[in-house]
C-alpha cells in the first residue's frame, strides 16, 4: 500500500510539474507578445510623430503662401483705383483720332514745301 501511495504522489507531482511548465510556457509567450506590442507601439508613435512634423511644416508653408497671396491681392486692389477705365480709354482714343497730330505741318516744313 505504501508503494501505491508513493506512485500516486509521484504521479500527482508529475502532473503538477507539467502544469507548472505549461503555465511557464504561457507566461513566456505572453511576455514575448507584450514586448512585440511595446516595440510596435514605439514604432507607431515615432512614425506618427514624424508625420505630424511633416504636416506642421506643410501647414506653415501653406500659411506663408496664403499670407503672400493676401498681400498681393491687397496691393493689386489698391492699384485698381489708379487704372484707367475702358470708357476713358475709348474717349481718349477718339480724341486722338480727331486731333491727328501727324497731319499738322510746322512752319519751317511748310516753307520748305513752298520753296520746292
């Protein structure tokens, strides 16, 4: 009977050992997974940080472009008041056609023409 009890205790001990090894293996697998997740998290954080920096640079460039465009538009709109209107140019054109300064002759030129 002592021998049966010894075998029983030995079998129970082996069962406990097997369970402990199984738990240790599960713990090792969980530890590896946790390390992998941590590494992925760090890589993702770094990548996201770089993307955010790039976006900030792009936003800054866009803001500079908008500022330049705004300045140009303000300058252009201030200059519009100094431009001649189409109607004014048409009036001046008609007056120039009526005047035709090229057809006028100077006195000196007319005397030369008479002398010829």
